[in-house]
C-alpha cells in the first residue's frame, strides 16, 4: 500500500464497518430533521439525497472500506458522496452539517493521502454547488473552501500520527524479531560452548584414562613374563575406575576431579603416571597463594594433557612438574627429556586435539600458554593472571 494509508481492513469484513454505517445513519437522520424543520417544502430532496448516501454505504461499504478496494471504487464512492451532499444542500443549506460525517468517511475509505484530498474536494464542491442557488456563490464557495481547508488540515494531522503509529508498530515488530533472533543465536552459542566444554572434559579425563588402559594392555601383551602382570592389572583397574568416576561426574554435572588441594592432586597424578609408565616423575610445588576452583581445573587439565603427550609421543625417561602460585600469578611447568616436539609430531586423525584443548582452556582463563623445545625434550609453560587467584583464600 502507498504511503499515507488511512484505513486497514480485509476485503470481506473491514474493521469498524458497522460503526461507520451507524454513524452515517444517525447523522443523516439528524440532518433530515433539521431540513424538515427549516425548509419543509424541499426537505424531501435532502432526505432522499442522504438516503442515497446511506444505501450506497450499506450496499458497497464492505468493499469500499476494505484495504484492497480499487481506486475506481473508492473515488466513485467519494464522488457519489459529493453529488448526494450537493443535492441535499440544494434542498436546504442546513444539510451542510452532514460534512461532519462526510469528510471522515472520505479519509477513512481513501487509501492514500492524495485520494483523501481528492475525495474532500468532491465533498466541498458538492456543498458549494448545491448551496449556491440559495445562499449565493460567494457565501457557498467561501463556506466550502473553509470547510475543505479544515478537513485537509485535520486529516493531514491525523494521517501523520497514523503513519507514526504504523512506523512505531513496525519498529517494535522488527525489534521483537531481532530479540528472538538474538535469543536463538545465544542459545546456539551456549550449546556450542557446552559441547566444546564437554569435548575437552571427555578428552582430558575419560579418553586419557582409556588410552592408558590400552597402552597398559599392549605393554603386558608385548612384554609377557618380563613385567609384573599383577601390577599392570592393578594399573588397568585404577584407570578404569578413574574413567568410570569421570563419566559419572560429567553426567551429574560435577567437576570430574578434586582440585581443592591442587598440590596433593598433582602429586597423586604424578605417582599414578609413574606407576603406569615406569618413568621418573618429580614434583615441586610452592602455593604461597590459594587458587580458585576454576584455576585449579585449568592447571590440572594442562598437567594431565601434558603427561598424556609425554606418554604417547615423547619417549622420555624423566618428567619434572613445577607448580607455583604467588600474588603475581600461577604458573605450571612440565618438562621432559624426550625426543622433542618435532620428532614426536605424527599427523593423523585426532592428532593435536590435546594441545588445542590446553590453548583454549588457558585462553578462556585469560592466561598464557607456551611450548618450548629443550635440549633434550619439551617444556610446557602455563601462566594464569592474578585475577584467577583467590586472594581471600
């Protein structure tokens, strides 16, 4: 629809059609009563003309006032309204009071501002031409021009506010659509973040334990009687129990690993690793400042993943773990004397997931992650800022 639309409805049941018809009938009756009181000899002309307006509205109203009404129908109705009003005024000039309903009808049924002005001109012309034989052309045209001016002014003002209301409604609709889209995107982002978190937790806990079970089983199969089978079965059992505990913790939404005493947890991790791999693991801790749970999880996961990389790729004999926490920050260092990062890298499916997980974890915590080549071996360094340290303890 063009700009300046006055009325909205449907092709079969326009909004407020009954009210328009009732108002037209009441004003017609009142105008006819005035005509019979002031000019009884010609009042029948006024009454007949107004009846023609009422009948036209009752018969054609459902189409005239519909939003999809054609230009020809709309202009035809307003022209008919002007002609009938002119005839009514010819019967008695008092019929000019019908303008109080005629102009609103024009602005309601018109679909654009231009149609409204043109329809108002039809009404004003009818009043002027119909009244002129009785009141004189000067008075008739002056009255018609004055009423037309007021009708266009008031109609323009109403049209302006209708346009603003429509724009406001459209803006609210767009805002609501944007909010719905934002909520949908936020929900999707939350799902992706949660999937990524679960993937990291599964990789750093259950997957590592299952990998340990596989490697322990392979070691028993390759070495035969040269290894303590009972000891290796104990290792496999411990890894399976740990994997089961981690799975249950993930399902319940709890932290898979206790980080309340991170130093003790790191030492147990090192002891289990040494028992599984027969490598020598030394641990040095200096936690002068207590850590938050979030910090403990990040540091512990980095330690677990680094030891898993040593077990799977480094071919090392010794590993050293250093953990410190001061008011300046928390630091974790894992150094091995293996073959080095370049020699250990083997492209293949899933290779490098652990390194990416560590980088993501540390990055989300606002820390720094670095892998250095040593001579021999590799050094992993993790640093977290003071904002991650619980100074309250």
